[in-house]
C-alpha cells in the first residue's frame, strides 16, 4: 500500500478564497504589529480577510514569483510583489499593456523596482486577461480575482490556491513561459 502512495506522490493541497472582504487589512496588522487605533475600521483578523490570506501566500515566496494578471491597482498586492523582490525572489510580471498605463495602476511602480521584470502583451485587439500567479513554481494562485481594490471590496470573486499538483502547475508554468517569451520588454517608464 505504501508503494502505491509513493507512486502517486503527495496529494494536492487546495483551498479557496472568496471576495469581497468586509474591509481592507489594517496596515499594522499586515506588519504583524498590534493596532493602537481606538476605532480602526480596517481588518485585523486574517481568518476573515481573503486578501490577507492571499498576501501570506505571496509572502511565502522564497525563490520565484511569476504573476500574470490583467491589472494591478491593489497597493497591498503591489507592495507584496515589491517585498518579494527585496528579499531576492526573482519576480516576473506579465500584464495588459492598456491597463498598465491606466489611472491608479501600480504597474509603473513595479517596473522601476529592482528585481521585478515586467512584460506586457502589446496587443490592441486582445487583453492579457489572465489572473494567475505561481509561487516558487510549486503553488498556483488562480481564479476570477483581479488584483484590484474593487475586486477586494466590491466584487464577488474567487481564488483557488493549489500546491502538490505538478501536472496542473506544470501546465500553468509552460503557459507563463510561452507568454513571457512572446511578450516584449515593457516600455512602461515612471
Ligand atoms: Zn487597525
């Protein structure tokens, strides 16, 4: 029986996050520090914040972070990407060329962050509409969730987080690499 298990490999670990969240995370809570504001209306409890749980997954990246999303306007997620680059994680971001220059986009800030390499689709007719990320090449984050503040607080969105599923994660990895090769280096400048 043990032999069968070893051939099959470890079972995939999967969980789902759903949005909208009740509130954005408290800045102090995100830093793991106690909040001293008397009537802070931001979220402190990670178990009630899908965004805090998603940020924790990105925060666990130790080697690589590959992000392929339509748009990034959620500052907390942009900060998590920048923090990953600062701790020497190799960060690659593929995003939509038109969204990248829209108001509120965090993409130009990412483009000037050392350690973050950015590419866009450079197509007028089609959008880079994916919403997935690969953490350390072993954990897949995907779903309807756009990396925007509106998706956190307003929309009904889902995110599935999967690890221990090399077949599925391999397919997403190959697609990311294919899109990366197809995308040109970003012309986005601060
Ligand atoms: Zn607070």
